[in-house]
C-alpha cells in the first residue's frame, strides 16, 4: 500500500512525529474509538492520540489491528492519567504498573507517552514521577516521553537535572492562547520541546462569537479555496496555521465526513502566505480565550486582555 507523505517534526530524541493526529478523548470519538479510529487511518491520518483517562487505549490498538496498516505505519501517543473517576494522583510506587497497564491495553509500547497533567503526581512528587519515566525509557520499556498541560513551573521542575527532557508538551494551543503561553513557549524554544496542540479549532468552534479572528480566517479561507480549486474553511486555515508554527495538531471528530476531510488536510501543501500566518498570530494575541481552563489557569497568571 502506498502511504501518502505527511509532514513530520523532529523530536529531541531523534524520532519524528506526524504533524496531525486524530484524538479519541471526547464525545462519540471516545465511545466509538475502534470504528472511527479505523476510519481516520483509512482516510489518511497516521497518528492516533489516546490516554488512560479516555478509557479506550485497547480500542486504539484494536483500530490499528483492524486497519489495513501495520503497527509501524502508525504513530501512537498515550498518557498516564490521574486515577479513577475522581482523578486522584498516582502514588510513585504505582507509576510503573500504571505505565505497564497502558502498554498491555494498547498491545504495544506507544511511540510517545505523556504525563497527562502535573496533577497526575502528588504534591512535591512531579520530579520523582518524571525520573521513573526516564528509568523506563532507559530500560527500553518506553520510547519517547513528554508531558501535557505543563505550566512554566512544572517544566522547570522536571527539567532541573533531567536525564531526558520532555520531547513534547501537549496543551490547548491556538491563536487566542498565545499571549498567555508566551513563558511556556519560551521554555519550549530554549529546550527544544515540540508543542502539541489540542483544541486548535477553539476560535472557530468554541469561542462564543469567533472573536476578532473570525473575519480574518474567513477571508483567508476564501483565498486558499480559489487557489486550491476546492472549498476550504476556517478550520482548515487554523490547522494549516498550527502546522506553520511547527506545532503538532491533535484534533478530533466523530463525524465521518469530517474525519475524511482531516485525512485530506494531512497532506495539503503550504497554502498560507507568510503575511496571513503573521496576521493570524497578531490578531490572536489581542485577546485571551481558553476553553479547557482546569489545568493551565491555576497558579499561572492570565494576561490582562479581553475575551472577545
């Protein structure tokens, strides 16, 4: 089978990660992870993103097994999450077994394994938890390791004396979070950490009005639609902007037509002009809006900006 070329980004450990992933963490995408995951792969996506919290690691592995692709063709990200429905921290003595349970459910070692958020660890134990993951990587029991929803203080804690720096920090990233994320992104740049984005389409699908980017994205969508000879919407503009930042886009849908469209987006050429990329960035920085506030807005001061 001929596999279309999808742009990838190089990670600190020398591996590469496809720029776009189908995530199965929300709604019907979570509940129907086998069928929809298999459809995502058949549509052209080569990166699946799951987590213990989503309760579908097994289904993620099954989707690959039932597809027409071999395991080596597909990049998989998973995450160690807090325990149970109450999301209680994982005691250090249980971290190894928790990681092994992910591998058992998936049926393989994922390409990338993340700490889902800093609250997976008990207070004062984040650095020790990271060292356990480093040990598992050294033993060959994990491959690439990284983090998710880490604020500046969380990154600095584990970077101090780290044997392996996190290769990725996955967080809600889009133009409306850029102003708040500046200190996080500065640490990423300093240490070579790749940013991965969930909620990349928030300005289009979650902001109450669309905000100041709405007309900008619509205008750019009209131009690139003419250039491409097919209808391309504001969501596609945002995903192409995300790729242009060197950021991995983890996006989700349970709509079969939308999943097929994501597969087509995966191999789109760079259709945005630099002036358009810069305009999206600059307009995005004029407001602050985040949909998933539970991790990144605790003990991390917000910018003095309007929400619209």
